[in-house]
């Protein structure tokens, strides 16, 4: 559902089917984290592809420094989400 002209769609609306699937399989919290993890994985893939074309002048064969920083941030976020998902799984009665 859109909030007005030219307004972005809510993530809850945009990913409704994916959220319903994961929430059914894993529960509400873990399911939402799984969808967030999928989104981060998609972003990481796109940034990684971009890094192939934007090479560092100082470090040939490596992505430009700003792309390396973005990749590290996304990778760190994925690691944190994965750790929370594991804790939630272990707390399940």
C-alpha cells in the first residue's frame, strides 16, 4: 500500500509473501530477521559486482576502498543477525 503519490512502498507490503513464508516456518521474529538477512545478501551481491568494475588504484585486484567499507558493514550486519537468529532458535521451548 502506498502512502501517497510517488512514495516508496513499505517493506512490510513489498515483501509480504516472503515475510509470510519465513514467519510461518520460523516464527515472527526469526522470520523477519531471515528476510532482512536475504535483503542484505542481495545488497552484498550487488555491491560485490560493482566492486569488480571499481578497482582500487592502490590495491590492484581489490575493490575501491569505499566499496570495501560497504561490504564489511553489510557482512558485519549479516553476522549480527545470524547470531540473534541462533539465540532465538536456542530459546525456543
